[in-house]
């Protein structure tokens, strides 16, 4: 299931997917997550939306990283992942996009359920 969700204060739909996904996953607002990513990027001497910075912040916030099995690299979608994970909080990376799946629902500013995930982070204890 997909639900339109966009916490961007200006309604941006591109360029801030990591901020949007992490805001949903953390239960936080867009500005706070943006600030967290900028600070973490500064600490790491890297850009706030780099994979390394996103990964470090998620791990700091209690998420564990897993890879998607490569059994069907072009047919397993974000929608499939959401259907297989009806409970819990996840952040999925596709290589060019970041999206939050929470309790089986894909939360994004556009329907990214057809994208192909390659990695995900799961909130520990959920």
C-alpha cells in the first residue's frame, strides 16, 4: 500500500528523499532531520545525502542495515518488500532513491512502490 506523505516545508518532491524518508522513520520533522544529516555530513566531511552519511545516521538512531537478496534483481519491488513486511519501520535504498516503509505502507511524496530496493535498514526492536 502507498500513502502520499511529504513533510517538506515547501512541498519539494525531488532532491530531499533521504530527509523525507528518515523524518518518517524517526517520527521527526523535516527540518530536524535535515539538520541531523548536515551535522553528520560535516562530522564525516561528506555530503549530507551521501550513502555513508545516511547509513551512519540510521545506525546511530538504532537501525540495522541488511541487503536485499539478489534472487530476482529486476522484479522485487518496494511494493513487494512492503507486502512482506507488514510490521516494523524500514528505510529502503534503491541506489538513487530513499523511501520509508512503515507497517507495510510505503510513505513517499510520489508512488515509488515500483522501484527496486537493494538495501534496507530496520529499526531494532520492532
